[in-house]
C-alpha cells in the first residue's frame, strides 16, 4: 500500500510538471497545440478509467475541437501574430537599451582609467593631414585673448629656402632616418662623417690640430670648455669635484660686452658660486666703448693671484654687439703668461674663411677655442653651432663632455657635412663677402651724413680705407688680427645733433648743473628720434632688418648686421639702395625738426598763454599747453580749474587736427593734457604753426566763457520761473476754490460751470535776461521778446504755435488784426545787414515741464551756437515755462 501511494504521488507530480511545461510553452506553438495535448491527456485518463465510454467522449469533444480550430484560424491567429511581432520589437528595443547602457558603462570606466591622459592624445591618434593643418594654424593664426576667435598673422613669413637650405632640411630628416641602421654600419658612417667635418672646419677657420663639438645652444660650448679648463688647472677635479677647488677658488673672466646673464648661467651649469665670475670693464677713456680694457684685466689677474685664487678662463670677443674686436694678440700673450684658457666668440670670426692659407701665417690662431654659428652666417637653417678647441688629453676631454662614443649623437654633424659639400668654399666666401659688401655700402653713405654718429667703428683716415677692403683681403695673405680690425660686418649708428655746426659741441669742463640737465633732456629727446627713425625705416624696408639697442653713454642706437640675417631675409643690393634713400629722406625731416626746435621753444616762451611741456619719448617738434587768461594769475589751481584747462586743451587739439594732421593730443605723467607738434620739413613755418595754436586757443576760450555766462543766466531764469509758477498756482487755488481741486467733484463742477481757458506761462529771453508773460504769445501765435534796453520798437522772433492744430474760432474772427501784428513784428525783428558781422537769429521755444529737460535742450542748442563760425551771434531764443 505505501508503495502504491508513492507511485501515485510520483505520477501526479509528473503530470503537474508536464502541465506546467505546457503552460510555459512560448506563444509560437499556439493555443491549439496546448489544447489538443490537454484533450489527449483527458482522453487517456478516461480510457483507463472506463474503456467503454472513451469513444463517446472522444466523439463528444470532436465538434468542440473543430470549433476551436476554426476560431483560432479565423480570429486568434492574426491577433497572436500581431502580439508576437510587438513582443519581438519590444525585445529588440530592450536589447539595444541594454547594449547602450553597457557601452556607457564601459565608456565611464575608460574615462576613469584615462583621466590623467591629455585630451589631445586620447583615442587612436589623428591623420597626418590633420596634424599638418594644426601646425599651420599654430604658425599663421593666433587666438584673440578673451574670445574664441582667431586672427591671421600677416607678418609671419617662413624663410624662402634655396638649394643649400633644402639640403640642410633634408639632412635634418636623414639624421633621424639613418639612426635606424645597424650598429656596425651606423658606426662606420658616423665616424667618416664626423672626421671629415672636423677636418674641414679646422681648415676653414685656420684652427689646426683641433677637435669639434656640435651643440644647439650657443652657450653650451662655453660651458663645456670651462669644464675642460677646470680639469686642466685642477688635476683632481675629475675625482674630488668641488673639494679640489676649495683651497684655491677658480676665476672666470668675462668681458663687460658679454650678453646679460651669461655669468649666472655658467655658475649654474658648473656648480660654482657667483664669486667665481669676474667682469672685466671696457675702455672708458679712449678707443671703442665695447673693447676690453687690457690694463684693468692685468690688474685683476694679479689681484686674484695675490688673493690665492686661480685664473682659469677668459672670454674675449671678435665682434661684439657693437661690432668691436678685442685686442686678441695682447690678450693671447696675457693668457699664455698666466696659463689662462682663451675662448673667442663673435661674428667677425666669419671673416677667417675669406683668406687663403699662406705658409707665413698658417699657424696663426685666435685662441685656445672658439665658437662659430655657421648656420646664421650662411643663412642656412638647421645647422648646429660648432665649438672648435685644441686637442687635449682624451680622458679630460671625455670628462668635460666634449666628445661622445654614442654613434647616434655623432649624427649631429650630418647637416654640416652635407651643406659644406653642397656649397663649397667659393659659396662660403661669396655669401660672407656679400654680407660685408652690404655693410660697406651702408658705411659709405653714413660717412657723408654729419648728423649720424657711427658707433661700430673708429674713424680711419682715407688712405687706410683705399687699400684695406674686402676684395684686398681675399687676394692678400695678411694676419687674422688685421682682418678683424678692417672688415666690420656690423653697423651701429645713432642720429644726433650736427657736431660740425658751430657751437654744437660743449667742452666737458665748461658744463654746469643747468647745462647737464639740458644735456640729459637732449639725450632723451634724441633717443626718441632714433626710435622713430628705426620704426620708419623698418616699415618702409622690411627686407633690411634693423634693431634698436641701448648703448652705455650713448643712448638708443640702430644696429644692422647683415651676417646675421641678410640671407634669411633675402636682402639684395637694390634693397640696400632703397633703404639708404629712405634713411636720407627721414634724416632730412629730423634735421629740419631739430634745427627749428630751439626757435620753437623761444617763440612759445614769448606767448603768454602757451607753456612748454616736456614729454618723455616724444619724437616731434615739441609739446605746449594752452593756459586761458583766467588762470594765468592763479599760482595754485584746484581740481576744478585743472579739469577746465584740460577740457580746453582737448577741444583745442580736436579743432587743430581738423586743420592739420601734424597735431595730436598728449598726456603728461601728472595728467595734464597738451598739444603735441609732430616732425616738420624745411618748408614749414614754425611761427605760423604757433600762431594757429594761439588763435584757435582764443576761440575755444571765448566759446567756453560764453557757455559759462549763458549757463549762469539760464540757472537764474529757471529759479525765477519756478518761483512765479508756484505763486500762480497758489493764486489759481484761491480763485477757483477748493471744490475744483477734488478729483471727482471737480469734473462735475467744471461741467456745470466751465472755467475760461486762461493758459498762461513765462518766457525767458536770453538776450535781455528777463522773464515775461506768454499771454501775447498764445494770443497772436508770436513770441515777443523785448531788448535789454527798453525802446519804443520791440524786437521779436516768430515761433511756431505752441498748441498746434487749427486756430480757434475767436482767433479766426480777429484774423485781420493778428495778421497786421505779425507783419509789424517781423519787420521790426529783421535787423539791417552789416558787411562786417554776421547775425544768427534763433527762435526756439522749450516747454519747461520739467525744467531739467528744458535745460538739457538749451545746453544742446548753446553748444550748437558756440560751434558756429559767425563772428557775432545774436541770441533771440526764448524759453517758455508752462
């Protein structure tokens, strides 16, 4: 019995699970299949229970099944198909949403992991065309600060490359490409290239038995040479470091003409204190102003030796910023006597390549080492700087970092190797000679200008200049030191007062404090003139690049060095000729201005209303300030008076600029407004300019006085009109009664008892300064104005009707009388014509409700009157208060 019960339980459980599976079938088998299976199961149960009755039950369920099939095929099949389609679409939408959410989750995770990566580097990179486009925009476009807009930089130009320039650019690319070679082949190639370049450079600059260092920064070569000099003077410096320098500190001597901050840079790179740098002053009493003073150098060396210090290195210049060359022969003797390393830099080292190598001077050397900027001198981009130094112990050279065993670093010599092969010696000589010829062409014209001082070279005699030229240098074998003194490719000059004129030079011992102050002001004035001259020349001839430099004891000077930029800018001899023509024309303008400057100051001082104003950095004839007569006697001016004078001078400049563009407005450090005079030509009459300023200042002053008196008169009239209007309102209140003032009651009272139209007002006459009633104005539609002095004849001006529209009936009835009155008033208001004075008659009516609006309109009309060109202005302008 228990076994049978368990079997039944298992069977029932199986049947329930089967039915559940049937109900869990998807919609695709459809409802009919499920129903057929259920019927089949019921039929099987009944057959087992009653075998005789299953046939009748089967036949009883057959019509029902047929009905269900027909119902399914006719109705449920389309409905279920539509439901199935909608379920599929919904499932697809849910799948896409899940996929999108998954992608967003992955994107958030990726952003979190790449938060430290710059935005420009995110992703898989950009195409090469896009990168080149960004580079082009970076070069030629610039973003405007504060906005997202960009503007085109029209002045930005890339250098036009010739064949040599293209060779250098290709060599820079090949330098990176050749680094992919295998180590043996790369070593073989680099050794050949570096040895050839070293030999060629040492021969070009006549520096035999030397080694070469290539570097990008011009100062890097000096740092390495200083380290080598320290290794020579301190044998234990390589192993002990700073301890080897402690007992006898080193001293490095730099010329005062060196670039600012060079000593600090050396100490920073070498790890030395600033006390190790000693600056040698330049000549102060005689000779060029940027040459090293040899006598002071000898004294400094002896003092340092006596103080237990060790002189290590001396930096000299063969061509400073001003174009001067130190006495290299004497400096070389001092360095050899004291075991000091001599390092030479400068643009004049390029002239060493102009000489052939004669046997008599083949061993001539400029020092122990030198740095050359070959790419700048030849106008070839991409060439590294070169430092040539004497051969020394290989261990010390390596310790100083002057050579390397890295074959990839040796490829820095590839651009120089390819360029030297491409250009040849004749090409080098041609380019350097061309730059020197440009400088000589400018020197020849500057010698003829008496108002130009040449800072870059000393005055030579004509006999020395006849045979010492660049063409002679190529054909004759002379010493290198002589070349430095003759071929000067740097031009530095300054515009100054004509020293050849009588009385132009003042002896230094004859100067007093007043003359020193005048001289300092003159120096500032001529500095401004030189700045203006440089800007004018650069604007007219951009292919001849010049710059302004400040020279001690001289001031602002103009510098032109063709070795640095002639080939980069594409300068030709025709450009230089045009530059010289522009220079001569601008100097003629400066000469005319400086010659008339003293006379200008004398004429201005003779005018009581004009005062000289000294403006810093103003390149012009001068500046003056107009002082009205009212303020001439005032010693201390308050802020109101100060602003009044400034407004008059501002209006004065405005009117002068309309007549001549040479005038402009200026401001001093204390806030004073003044009139600036520009540069003039020889045909300009200074007295006429100053007389124009004086006359225009008088006109502006008179108009300002008239406006001040008119404003006071108007204010008084407004106050008087206010009082009369208040009085009239009180009288009206008393005469009309209180009931007419109540809002609701007044309309009813006025309907029963209308008030007579008695509109009255006040008219203010600017001519007489009186306030009169407007009763006649409303009666005759004419504004009658009396003169200040009462006369039988009354002058009046005709105005338009205040009320506007058509005339009242009462006025139409009195038409004959009104017309007669109008004709009489018009005839009386017309004054006789005068040949010497013009009369401007104004008839204007301003409604004074409120008074501030009328005052504003009145001031506008008064300004219009003051700007009129009439000599006599007759105001017939009435102000109506209603």
